[in-house]
C-alpha cells in the first residue's frame, strides 16, 4: 500500500520529515479547522 506524500520538510538538523496526506487531513479536520493547508505546513516547518 502506497502513502501519498503531502510535504517533505527539512528540519534544523538537516533531516527530512515526510508528512503523509492522510495524517495531515486528519489533523487539519481535528485541530486546525479553518486554517489554510499551506499555513499549517509553514508552521510545522518553522517549529522543526
């Protein structure tokens, strides 16, 4: 079974973090209602 990739973000140490589409959608619906997807991905990138 293949996972769809929503984003690949590089953290401060240079490690790549893969964010899956399904996981992102779950958290967008559960925690980030009304916030645009690109803003959430930018926030995750800044935190890492």
